[in-house]
């Protein structure tokens, strides 16, 4: 595997993880500032979506989806999903530190298992299949 592909993959993994973690965080931050969404009218939901924090979160999640699609175009699914799962760990930390969420010992233990899985998968090859020829 070329050094260029390895570098490109690492950069995209970082983009995917950060866009996912921060997108979910800002969307949660914005929605929690508004209170419960139960029983809101369609117009009120649109107002929530247009909240700057929620809109920023949604924008980051769009970036997450597009960058993940790009990453999956050259790297194996069985590599991408576990390696980008570090986002679950970062999300738990942000929820605890900035949103005051209480995280049980069982959740932290599960998070440590995720980290162990990421370390194992991250040490494997990015691609195990031959690239397909471009379609015309």
C-alpha cells in the first residue's frame, strides 16, 4: 500500500470522526437548549432546525456523511467502521465534560472495549480487495 493512500486514509478518518462527534455534540447542545421537542408543531420543529447550533451540527453531519462515503470508496468497510468508532469514545467524553451527562462504569468499560477493538483493527490493512476498474 502506498504512503499516499495511507496518509489520505488517516486524514479522512480524522475528518469523519471529528465531523461525526462535533456534529452530534452541537446538534445535542442546540436541541437541549430548546427543551423537550415532544408535542411541537411542524413550524416549531423548523425553528429548532434553524437554531444556529443545531444547523451547525447538521452541517457537520452532512460533511461526515460525504467524507465517510469518500473513505469507503477506497477503504474496506470492515476497516472504516471499527476505526472511526473512536468517535463513540470522544462523544462520551464530550457528553460528560460539556453536557454534564453521567456515565456509568459499565459504559466506560464498554468504551474501553471499543478502544481495544480500534487498536486491533487499526493495525490491519486498509484494503483487502483489489480496486475495481473505473466505470465509463
